């Protein structure tokens, strides 16, 4: 059973890695973008579900302190990944909302991520585990930002675009991180080293901010009530 779950996890990760670049470089809202995007979402959904199962199994069966700690950390990363993927899809279903979102799923996942981040931060600070502490910060930013998005009425007509883009890029960072972690030993690095786990975020988070700023400027006429002639309203 565990081997089957691991096989599905690897298959989902491979599917995500092979498809994630296509939506980034193709026309936003086009057929290729949407189809490749759904392939990526399917792969990452599979990765998230199987990661939670594998992490939970390790936590329950490996009773050593290191095993329990690794299981808990990987479970936390699974929640972080799942939140990004879910948000990236759900915002496309609620483009027209003008009030705060109250769907239990939309609020539940980021709330769970935020609570898990607090627990991870407490563990990291109390034990000196910098990996827990660093990812707790990432989780708090992602979970808190996602909660703020759903609980706050939109102030920009393209609110869903920015949230979709940042969530999907967050999922891309997660996929890249997983790839580096799996191949860490081949690169002569330790699996749980800070460099392996944080390099994609160090590069990807600023890149996401720059890209978001670019589109905010591009869509500025929309916020003034005038739609640019050559902009797409679909990610």
C-alpha cells in the first residue's frame, strides 16, 4: 500500500514538473494555458494528498525523534502546497464576488496552514531547528495572506488574477523544492539542509512579487474603468 502511495506521489510530481512551465510562457487564458494548467493542478493535487499520507505514516511508524520531526515537517509542507493549489483554482470560481468569501473550504485550509505555521514556529524556536522556523514564516505569509484575501471584499477588478498567479507560482516553487530535495544526495547535499529547501523560495518569492507588480501596472486602466485593448482577463 505504501509503495503504491509513493508511486502516485512520484507520478504526480513528475506530471507537475513536466507541465508547470507551459502555463507560464503561453498566452494567459488560451487553450494551451488552461489545459497545461489543469495537468499541473492534477499533478500537484496528487502530490499534496499523497504527501500528507506519507508524512502521516512516517510520523506514526517511525517513533524516533528525528522520524517524528521529519514526518511532522513534511505534513506541514503538504498543507502549504495544498493551500496554494486550492486557492489558485478556487479564485477562478469566484471572479465576480464583491463581498468577503465565507466558504468553509476557502477559509479552512489557510486557517489550518496558519495554525500549523504557529506550531512549526514554536517547535523551530524551542529546538533551534531553523528549517521549521523558516518554513513557518513562509506558511504564515501564505496562510495569513490567503485568509485576508477571502475575508476582505475585493478592491480591484482583477483581484482574482493576482491571487491565482501568486498561488500557482507558490505551487511551482513547491514542485521545484520537492525536485531538489529528492535529488539532494545526487548534488552532494543533505536532504534537510536549508540551502536545498529554501533556494527555490529565495528566488521564486521575489520573482512572484516583481511579476505581480508588472501585471498591476498593466491592469491599472481596468481599475480606472477602462480595459486595455490587448490584455487578457484570464490567467
